[in-house]
């Protein structure tokens, strides 16, 4: 029986880079959004606590599904197993918001 895939999703949000792991990702019915479900975090029984992952867990506590704007997505990878999710500052990074709108409205004359 094949294992359920795990995806690493990296996206930009309010000057920060989020790296999360999820079991389900797909294009949303909301135009221009990616849906992320079943986020995966490290084992709670670990002796060593990673503050960046704890911050990420607190950010998504109680969230069933997250809608990420398509233009904020930096990268999506299918990985063999989950890693450590984190939130990091984008200062000094070459990551920026996509400079164009997701769609161009029709001109009405």
C-alpha cells in the first residue's frame, strides 16, 4: 500500500517566510488560492523543543484548512517525510511579493 504523500510548502506572508508540511494541498475553488489541509508538525513527545516550530504550531492552532494566495507561494515539494516547519524573517532575503496582479480585469469601453 503506497504511503500518503507529504508536501513541504514555502510561502511569504507579512515579511516572513513560512515553511509548513501538509498531507493535502490543492487549488482552491476561491480563484487564486491554494488550500492546505492536514498540516503535519513534529512529535509532541520530543525532549528538545524547537522555538520556531512551536511558534508555527501556535500560528496554526485550531486551523483546519488554510488558504494561501497563489502569488505568495515560493515553492511546493513532495517529500519522503516531514521535516521541521518554521517561520523565519525575510529580511536580507531575495523573496518578495509577486509584482503583478493574479488576473487582469477586462477593460470596458
